[in-house]
């Protein structure tokens, strides 16, 4: 079993208190079709590099947790059939020498161990519809309750129970802050219908909240809710129609439990003619750009 491997460029940036942003690998291995996923993985890293930020894509390769991948590592997460790895899977992969793409929870955990404080993803996991019966809740939520990392996301997918997700985040004392908005976004849409208590308008304000959180001794993460740009969001009427159709199809097919969300997301991509996938890419790019700003602001504060 091997210890955490931090890429040399990531280690150097952290040592010199230069900005670093973590990126998850599940969005590449499981969230996008090939070869589009490899192109996206390269693009996300390039967006950061263009802004003077070091990318730290996270994955487990041959049992070794990596924070930061070289070109071959990026190729592997895009082209190989990897396990979807949450935190509970990490010791198993490490002991057996297996490879896995890290979820939001696992990415946050490993990146935080390396000292990375900012993480960009697409959407956060949450409480699933019907969770009162299935107890289906993403491990992203409890992990963020104990991991001091700021996650930039476009809210949670509208296939989830957004109200319950926000309630759980409140119970877990995880701050949820709107970036330039008081409305919690719903991934493909700018607004979910749920209002947030707090908003900030600049990356410097986010960094100040991070510093205050540290000074107060808190170890929770921060969810920075960053809506997709208005001109790039999915048409709300089409979104609602496709979503309703997706739930009806899942019921008709008898899909239950953990199989529901993958079924719904696959159905939505097909039923939308790929439109949902394009919005997914647009919001992910936007989150990476905002994360770069936050990491840069954090590096200014932490290097004082």
C-alpha cells in the first residue's frame, strides 16, 4: 500500500503558497462521453494554468492516491474503466492496488490531506428524492462537515431533493454561500427556488470567510454556490419537461435505489439531444474559473 502522492508541481505550489485548485476525476471518467472527457480534463487544467493557478486533478491509480496528475494520468482517467471511488473505497483500492476516479467526497478528502484549500466541481451530491425511505444521501455532505476545503459548485442536480440537501448542510454546519446570488442554483438552472442566507460578490470575500473560519477553529468545508451564466443555462421549460419525463420513465422501468440517479441522468442527456451535457460543460468551466479566482485570493491572504 502506497502513501498519498502529491505531484511535484502541486507540492511546490503549496510550499510557496501559490494558488492551487483541486479537480475531481469522476466527472471525467463517469460524467462525460469519450473522447470528449479527455478534452475536457485537459481544458479544465488549462483554464487554471492560464490564470497562474496549479491544477491538482485527484484520482487513485494502481492503489496510489494522487493529488495532481501528469499527462499519462489524465489520459488514464479518461480512457480506462475506473471504479467510482468515494472515501470509504479509498483504503480498499490502496490495499488491492486498484484504480478509481474520485467523487466530490474523495477528492475533497485527499486534496485536503495534501493541503489544497479550493476545489472546483460541477455539482455537489446531496439528499436523493425519497430518502426518507431509502436513506440515500451522498457521502459528499458528511465529508464536507469535517473537511476544510472550499467547493465551488453549481448547486446540486435538480433530480435530487434540494430542500432536504440544504437542510442537511445546515444541520452539519456547512456554510453555503451564493457567489453573486442569493438563490441556490440547481445545476442546469440558475435558480432552484430556494433562497440562501448569505452571498458574496468577490473572491476576496470568499477568502476572508475562509480565513475567519480557520481563526474560529472550524474544520467544516464551505459550499460556494456558483450559478451557470444566464446565457448558458438550460431553458427552464425544456428542463422541466425532460425532468418530468425522466422520472416517469424511471417509474415505468421499475428502477429503484442507487440505480435511479444514473438512469435519470442518462435519460436526460438522450432526451435533451445533448443539451444537458453542453450546459454541464459550461457550468464546470465557469466553476473552474471562479475557483481560480478564489485560490488566487486565498494565496494572497495565506502568504501574508
